């Protein structure tokens, strides 16, 4: 497998209905966190990991995203794939397939952030030889997300559904490495979920999970969004000024958290 960094894709097309009461006038990726669009924090991490090309899979209010970020963000070249109607997380990737120019794709949810070392994750993924892998993080309350179960070889055994008594567990951090040939398998012409449809279907053919105890947040609900500013401050961001940013505020390079495997 090539050692060149993969193309990245950010899933930024969600309707954001749960967050609408707190952020009524823009898509989730443009919600202000730490004084900057949330998407800027994700792009900072991709740039720090050596990524140089990002496809933004947009939908609802996609014109706002493109107007805010344009075709470049520092060292990152940006391309936009706007779905004509809601296609789901996997459907958006299938729609954007012509935009991808690498044999492996680094996919990130646009409404969550895991402060892990993406370069270390990419290195680990290449060593496994897997077509599909997930970055997992430890959560003290997995009831909202559902849990991911691994075997001793870091292969995902199954995804546990959300349940009130879930307790502590490893959850999907919304960061994936997926071979281009797997993207081609996603059905077209209808909404398709990566989390509930494609990933479970791929398990028998081997899906790996890298468990990483890195800080994690999603901004998908008003409650979690209210904690996002404190989260960004708590992880101690150190960013460099990037004049190509859609904001004049300093951009900082993240403190790098070494990804480690836990079974």
C-alpha cells in the first residue's frame, strides 16, 4: 500500500435538525467553536497530519460552506461535492467518488472531533493491510452512541446498538480509513448509512478498529455544542497563523496524541 497521504473527505452535508435551535442560520460545520467555524478545527488536524487535499461532501446550505472556505485552506486544496438530496453518510461518499484521487480515503464526520494523531492512525492502518478501519475512543457513557466490540486482533466483531444501560465503552469516533474499492460498493440512487448499513456489512470481510484514548466531542446536539468551547480550550490547541484561513484569528497546530491499540 502506498505511503502517500490519502485524500480526505469531510462529511458536511447533514441537516443538523437537532442543533437547529442553537445554530439556526448555518450548517453544523460552520457553527462557531472557539471563535472559529468548527470545520476549521478539523481541517487544522488534517493539515497537521500531512493531508494536502480534502473533498467536502456538502448538502444542506453547501453554498455557505464553499463561500466560507473557498478552494484553499492553508496547505490544503479543497474540492466540493454537493449532494442533490440527502444521501446519507455512505451515499455522500458514493456521490463524491469521482472527486477522489487516492486508493484510500480518510473520512471524517463534520460534526465531531477526536484529538488523535491522524498520521499515526494512517501508519497503523497501512500495517494492518485492512481495507476499512475505524478510529475508536473511550466514552464513559456510550448510551448515546452505541459501542464497538473488538477481538484480540483489533478486528471489529460487532456494533452494539444504543441502549440506556450501555455504560463505559469504545465508540466510533467518526474517523475512518476506507479503500476506494469499498466506496465503489456503496449502492447509489438512494440514501445509504455508513454506520448502520455499510460498516456492519463489511465486518465479515474484515474491519479493524484502533482504540485511542484521545479527547472527543461531537456538536450534534445543543447540549454537546454548549460544551464545545470549553473542550477546544481544554485540549490546549497551539496553532500557527494561517492567512488563508476563512478567519483572521490564529490557527494552531494540535497537541499530538499518540494512537495506541487497546483490546
